[in-house]
């Protein structure tokens, strides 16, 4: 009967090795750490279910044997911290270039301090870029982050071009036609705006899958709010499409985005631009209130129209034995959803502005 080996993940810094054994409900583990070798045997739940699992690692260099190593057992994994005999980055974990299939590189451990046992981990990407690229190619055949960077670059570039197109059309047509352009604004760029707003749904998932930092709540709040205005309030009411408020709303939305997406691309490639950063965290002070005011006007105008027409209102009696008064819903949305959402978004931007543009903190020795 062949020996079953669990999945094992490893990382390192200059002082230590970090080894994670992917086994749950471990029973009676036998761990033998020698200068050149690690032998592991236990019963636990792994990829093959509840079985006996065993593996042996012959190290590339020496580790300490004098009790400076740590083992941490939990319900879902075993963490080992092994001290290197001499400081330095190892080119690989094992003595042989060919690593076993069950041994993986734990890149997350290299980049985070949260899961490390009594040790700080450096960022291999910045400190040892050549080694990091070599390990990536050995593990995946390519640099894993390349796809993420290429995807985010293309996404941000596409969105920038889309909103710049809308901004250009609005400005050029207004310069040529003046206020006569207002009735045809939605007909001219409404389809592009709807397409871009649908694509922006991806921005809710970017933080969830770790492609960008931050939470998903703020983008969710903004995107859902825009969906409500664009698809429910504007797309279904031709009279509002012809009003000047549609022009100002689209211009405010687009002006925000043609600043935001280039800023994201600059951050992606760590290229600081003081003017772009200032615009990103200052332009909202004017553009957000304009956008929220336009949205409120659109909701209020819709309220008047649907109250007169009875559109989307369900009255008794009916087969469902249920009543729904859409104008009342719009009043609730305007007072108890839109205003708190506006406060939340602007508070978020204010705090972020303070972090990015506020006075730098000075440190003193005492």
C-alpha cells in the first residue's frame, strides 16, 4: 500500500522556515526535526479523507535542533516554524531541485504577518524580486500576479476610455448645440452609460477575490444606487431623459470616473502623480454633491409622474391580496436610503482624503 502524503505549503524569511500541513482533526502527530531532515507522521483528514499521512523533507540547508522550533496544532492545519542555522534566503526548500507534487509554495505567508508564529515575514516581492519570480515560475509556470495586473490594467483602461467618450460627447455637443442638446443626451450616450454601469458590477467582486484592497460595501452601495437611478428611474421615463438634469448627472458621473480610473492604474504600477492623487481625493467635494442632487431631482420627478399615472403601483383587490404604492417607496428611498448612502460615501471619501492628503505624522525618539 502506497504512503499518502498531505499537501504541504512552505514559506520563508531570512531567519526561519514556515511549513503548513493541510490536515484536519490531526491525531497523535509524530514530528521529528533534524538538522537536514523533517519527518512527519499522523492520522488526520486530508485530500483522501481520514487516513494515515506521512512525508519527509530533506532540507536544502541546515536548520536548528536546539529547541528554537515551534509547532502549532489547530483543528484544520499544523503550522511549523523552523529556525535556520544560518540567516539567508534559500533558493528552494528541498535538497533536490525536483520537488514532490504535494509540496507547494505559500506565497500568501510570504506577504503577510498575520499567520506567522512569533516571527515577522518580509515581502519577497520587494526584497528578493528575482527569487520570487523564479519560485513563481517553478510553481505555476508563470508569475501568478501577471494575470491580475493585466486584467486590472485592461479593465481600468477600458472604463476610462468609455467614460472619456461620454465626457467628450457631452462637452463637444454642448459646445456646438448649447441647451438644444439636452433632449438628446440620453439617446446619444445612454446606451454607453448603461453598458459601463453593468461592467462596474465587477468592482464589487474585485475586493472579494483579493484583486484590490478594501471592502465590497462602498462599491456595492454606489453601484446599486446608480443602477436604481439609471435603469429604473431614467430608462423607464422618457420625459426625464429629455430634461437638463440628465446631462448634468452623466457629466458628474463621468468626471468622477475619468479621474478615478487613471489613478487606479497609477497605483497598480506604483507610479505616484501628485496632481492625479489630489484630483482623486478632492474633485469629489464638488462632483459628489452635484451627482447626488441630480439623482434626488430624478427620483423626485419620477415620484410626481408615477403618482399621477399609478405606474408600478399594485392596488387592492388583486389575486395576490397584496398592495404596493410605488410613490411611497420612492419617498422612503429618498429620505431613508439615498440620504444615508450619500452620507456614508462622502464620509468614506473624507476619511480617505485625510489619510492620503492630510498632514504627515512625524515620529520622534524619546
